[in-house]
């Protein structure tokens, strides 16, 4: 039936919610493996993040968080979203010679209707990986995998949005199968511009159009100063999706939107959230929610106010954000997957981003088959005419 294609991208999320009422949380840290100089503890349940936090900070301070999505600040907020949904965070912590070197942040949830192990923060996080110190050994990574992929807890493990250069990628290459692949374009912010002459002329024309309307101002906000801009970006994006009959696993879901609004109200120095705001006569023209970790700015969400859309404020905001990265010492402006055409227009490079899955117990192979079908069904839905998508959404709620 056509409606299954339109809703397939969010089917597992709906099933998660239906199942969550029966989920039971545990609060413990227990040793699950100890051999040679490697010890593995597991923190699980409602207190998992608090219990894992000292080790997480220690590894993160040593360069263990490859992207903003592996930072403790993100984990603290996404764990709360999982708990609100009845899902149980579970963090495997590996120690080598008494020092933490690897954390594998997961959650026990649902996928395709069966109990599943997923990355903590999925579907909000756009990159999934371990939190691993640069000197963590392959044996420590394998020990983290064994502790996380526990067949007594779930029938399937689904690890989405793993970059080809992720720390966990080599291990997943021989323990799971790839069920989907996209590409994430990115810009080297150290290069003056990736735009061709035609696109540069177009950008100057957009700047003139906006200037004709009123005073143009660009700001990068953080902490509580970003709160109003983040809420407005979510409102604009939600209306944009509704108008096109599209759905999102994050936008429009109160649990996941609350993660972003909570981060925007957090003024701690390790908060990775930024709001890149372009205003015209003090009115929002375009806003981007970005997440920053060391040398990487991840363009998480962009929104353009309907009143200004014909003047191209999104192009100007993006160009000014890249310039901000360049002057602020941020090496990479990451547009994330998927590789939409507008991203290719401004980015020269891209990295493969893959979804991995493996059956852990009986019945898990059926969930793996269903996982393979999701990209095809989502693609079918995205190609439907907007009016048809709207009608289907209205018909089936």
C-alpha cells in the first residue's frame, strides 16, 4: 500500500513508542569481562550516564570524541530522551591498565518491532561511533563490542550513520553487514571558497537583495543566547515539513526537540550547540543549528523564514558560517548526510556514511531484512508529489 512507503522512515520509531511502556530500567555498574590488562564494566539504566561520566570525561579530554555527537554533553541530553521513551541507556566502558580507553554508548530499544541495540542518541545523532582514546588498542575496541552486542538483551544490533573513517568502522566491517550507504559532503574551511564564479555572483546578488530589504546582521550564538533562535528554527522546519507532507524522526517529536532546546539553554563551556543566525531588520531570515567539536562544525539543521525565502538568506547564512569557521580556527564545515544537490554545489569533498546491522538471536535476521528495505521505501516516499504525501498523512494521521 502506498501509505507504507510514506511512513516507512519512521515505522521503527512508532513501534519503539508502542513497546516502551513495558521496558524496565536497571541502575547498575557491573563487570562483564576481565582478562589480561583489559577490564570491561557496564553502566546501565537511568543512572548510566552519571555512572559513566568520569570515564567519559577522561577519554573525551584525551581526544576520544571524534564528532560532537560523541560528547558527554550530547549523551546527557539524549539519554533523557531515551528514558522518556521507556528505552534503557547502556554504556560499555573498557579499561586498559586501570585507565578508561573506550566507551561504547548504546541504548536498548526497538527496531523493526524487535528488541534492538542501537547507538545512544539515535535517531538524533548524525554520526555514530565509539568514544575512544587515540591510544586505545584493537583488543579494547573488540572488548567493547563484545560487551555491547549482548544477545541476551536483543535480537538485532543496528548501528546507523557510521562514517567510513569512524573508530568502530574496521570492526563493523567483519561483524555486521552494511544495510544502507549515503555520503556526507564537507567543506575545508581553510580554503577561500569552494564556489564557482557563477555561484559567487549568485551569492552577491542574494546579499544585495537582502540589503535592499533592510540591515543584514550575522551572529553565532551559544548558551542561553541561542535559545530563542533554536526554538524558531524548529518551528520553521516543522512547518516546512508539514507543508510538503514530509515527516522526521526528530523534528516534530517532543522528546528529541527537547534535547536541542535543553542544549540551547545550557551555558556550560563544553556545550557543543551553536545557532548561526542571519537577521534582516532584526527579523530572522535564516538560522542554522550547528554542533561543534574541536575542528568540526556539523550543520545539523537549517531553516529559512518564509518571508525571506526568495532573497536567498540560506545561502548567505551558510557562506557567513563557513567564514566564521575559517576565522575561528574550525577546519571543517560538515554538511552531514544525505548528499543533497545543494550541498554538492558548495562542497568539494564527501565521506561515506553507512548503516550497519547484525542479527544477534533468533528472529533478528528478519529485522535485518526489514532494515535493508527502509532506504528504498524512504526514497519512494521522497519522490511522491507533495500533495500526495500531504493527503496520505492526513488520511492515515
